């Protein structure tokens, strides 16, 4: 996924600027997922995973454990 660089902006940036930045990030996400329907499905699945994990910190820990197992197993 393409990374957007953030320039130093005043702390009180306009809501329109934040919206434009959000739309650019969303467009990158949709493109990396292969389309809007795939992106919507990915967001729904991620939300369900986070909810079942009991929050973002637990979900991140679970992914970290899987990553460590993958590294040890080598697949």
C-alpha cells in the first residue's frame, strides 16, 4: 500500500484537510485490496476480528504470536 507522507501542519488544520487525507488513505486501501467490495469485506472482517479479540491491543498480540510462529515454522 502506498504511504502518504504527512507534512507539518498546524494543530488546528481544517476539517476539509482531514477529510481529504482520509479519502486519500481510503483510496490507497481500496486499490491495495483490489476494489471497493473487497475493501469493504476486509474492513468488516478486521472489525469482527478486533471485536472477538477484545480490542486492538489483543488483536495485535494475536497477530504477533502468529507472526512469531510463522517465523519459527518457516511457512
